[in-house]
């Protein structure tokens, strides 16, 4: 009976010690969790705050650059050049009669560039008709005993031109398109000197 009484205080003391031990472990775990949680939070906050700070730094840099005055804003000093003085013409000698010269006006550059083209004669005249076809008159201005024209619109058969007013000419009803042709002057194939050339033939485009 005395042994059983002695065991009960011992059991109570052991259970009390074990409870204190487990409480201590739980307290230590809580402290460790708080510490590691704080470390993790600090590392994550540094990781996510870095780009924002860099972005703010870039924006600050841009604003500083934009505030700098541009070199174009500086007005260049105006250069003052002396105006040329008109030359004084010498006075005419006493007794001399002044001769008025007509003013010479230079031709415009457009007219000067077109002067070689003015020498060309109009060897092809296109006239509209009621339908889709066109009336096309070909002219040859050279001297010859006989002149013919051959092309796709003549079905590759030479057609005679008539001499009217010293000019060999003939009219044909042709559909719009691009055509190559040749004059046959006294039996010799001859290019039209007043028309463009293409593939060794005179060329015409009818719209």
C-alpha cells in the first residue's frame, strides 16, 4: 500500500515535466517560425521592390533630360551683310545720242528643254469615233515615189499611202492598244523619224 502511494507523486511529477518540455518545444517552434517567416518576407519584399525603384530612377532620369534646353532653341546671331550698291552708269558724252536697246528676256527653262521637241512633226493623228475604235492618220513627210505602211492593224499587208499636199498619208480605223509599224519608202522599210522606236519598229500607243 505504501508503494502505490509513492508511485503516484512520481507519475505526477513526470507528467508535469513532460508537459513543460512539450510546451518549451512548442514555444521554440513558434519563435523559429516567426523568425524564418520574417526572413522570407524580407527577401520577397526586396525582390519585388527592386524593379519599381529602378523604374522610378529611369523616370527621374528622363524628366531630367527633358528639362535640358535644346540646342535648336538657341537663336543664331543674325549675320548682317552689307547690301550691294548699284553701279552708277557713266554719263554719256556731250553731243552723243543715246540708243535704246530692247530688253532681252531669257526663255523659261521649260521652253528651252522643249525646243528640240518642237522640231518634230506630228506624224500620227488619233481621232475618236462613235464606237470603241479610233481613226488614226499616219503621215510621212519625206520625198518618195511611193510610200506604204505595214503593221498588225494592216494584217501584215502593206497599205498604200496617198500624197496630199506634198505629204504621204493614210487613215485607218483601229482599236485602242499598242502597235508597231514601218513605212515602206520606194520598197525600203523605213522607221518613222517622228515616232518612238521599240524592237526595231516604230511604236504607237492608242488609248
